[in-house]
C-alpha cells in the first residue's frame, strides 16, 4: 500500500518527534499518550518499558478452543451477529494470526477495508470511530480480520490498540483468539470474559481441561465462590460443547453430564453438526441461517453476555 494513502487512526499532534527531542522530555510526551502495559517484549519506539496500567475488559469476550477445526470461528461470528440483531453494536476481531481468514469464512473477503496486516497504530493508539468506518461490515458487525498470507502479524501493541479502540466504540467486542496463544502475550485478554468451545470427545475434553485450567490460573478465576457456587460458567467463563467431526449423531459424543463431571465446570449446551452451514462455508457463501439447536445455543451465549454487560453497567 502506498504510504501516502495508508489510513492512519490517530491525532497527528500526539505524535512526537523523538529524533529531535531531548531525552528528558520523552516522559512528558508519553504521559499525554495512552499508557500501555509491558509484556516482556519491546514496545513501539519511544515507549518506556515497565509501564503498567489496569485496562477495562468488561465488554470484551474472548473465544478460544483447545482443539482446532471444531467451529470456533463460526461460533464467534454467529454470536456477534446475534448480538447485533439485539441492537447491541458489536465488533468481531480475528487475532488467530496463525490461521486467520475470518473474512473468508464470512464470505466478505472481496470487500475493501482494513485488515490487521494494513493496520497502523502509531504510539499504540487508534481512533475507534475512524477504524470502525474503515472496516468491512457483515450483517451489522464490524469485522477486523487477519490475512496472514498477505503480510506479517501485527505487533502486540497494534493488536491491543485495535481491540481497545473497538471496545471504546462498541457495546461488545467478540475476539476469535484460536487456541489462545495471544493470551500469553496480552494478559488483559485473559482478564476478559472467556467463551471456551470444547469438543465432546475423550481427546477433546482432555485438551479442554488443560486449556480451561490455564485460563483460570491466568485470570485468577476460582472454581467456587464464597457461597459454594461455581463461578466458572456463571459469570466470567462459559464452556460450550461441540459435536465431534465425523459423528453422525450427537449420541456418539461424550454426554454433557460426563463432560461436566470431567471438566469440573458447567457445560452450557452443545453446538451440533450442521451440514448445511458447513456446505455454505466451504462453498464460499458465508454463514447463513442457523438451525433450531444452533439458535438456542447462540441465544444462551448472548444472554450470558447481556448479563455481563448489564453487570458492568450497574
């Protein structure tokens, strides 16, 4: 992209010229910018290491799965669409930089707009309204996709700036984080609400149990609160089962009761195989209408998110 026409989502006056500014004035310029936490990597030029601030994650839902190819991206997209249908402004962000392509999944890869590979975030700052205007829209949802075949993955501060900007300008932000590798780099994603998709197979549940425990430890989520009720699944985390690929009947999967007993957390329903949806996605038609069971699961997730948003607003 020609740098002269590349979109820039920031206020020019906030951009310092470090090359000609004395070292002792750096702190004054940085103090006026939005602070960024340090995660053990070099930050953008001029940003001091060791800066740490608390961030607001009340309207961010991070979607992860321990097993690949079980429909996590489709579920994240469906949930974001259902939220938009409830007249909740919503953004869908694809930070699964090892795979990416959520715009292809949705059938909007031909639409113009910013992807992560063309994102510009000087000083780790992005104007949310400007970014929103430049994103492709799918069924009322602003989509920030990742196309790793078109360029390198963004740096952590660019990813963080984009998520924060969209969280500032949307009622909810649904983040497709794949297997959750980015959570190790951006702990604030671990502090957000977690939607975990677990394959209802012996191997899938073994992977999911380790994954859930990792998320619990990273966010200091206890399995039981002071009243003896399980906090996981009730407030900060929801676990949903997925019918294993290759099974023609849900009865061939591990039951929800057995899954709950093994995982030690509630499992809120099961995403069943949907041959029509799968065929549409493989044909490049995007995600169409859901069947009854799919709507029921998606609405349950949206009710949970509604509760999180209402609790954060009260």
